[in-house]
């Protein structure tokens, strides 16, 4: 997957509400399949204030608990 590298900002789709939240890629497991770890920027809604999903798959359609490139404004 072209452009996939640590430090890129993406959208993570929340597992519970399906909200699209900004996240930074912290580790790339597979550039071919797009499996990554992310740090989701806190917005005050998560009980611990931190969310660091691991082994998250890419999904252009935005299924829950996946990531995708940020939509154009």
C-alpha cells in the first residue's frame, strides 16, 4: 500500500460507535495488506483517555475497528 508508514495521520473507526477519529500510525505490520497499530487522539470520550488499537486492518468503506485514509474536505 503506497504511502503507508509510521507517523501518517489516518482515520480509525471506533469499535463501539463507528465514529471516525483521527489517529497516527505507530507501527506497520504489513504494507501489502495495510495492517497497522495506531494511537487514537483522545477526545475525552474514552474512559482511560487513551486508545491504542493493534493489528488494525485497512477498510476503505469504514467498517468498525478498521482504519482508512482521511476523506478529502
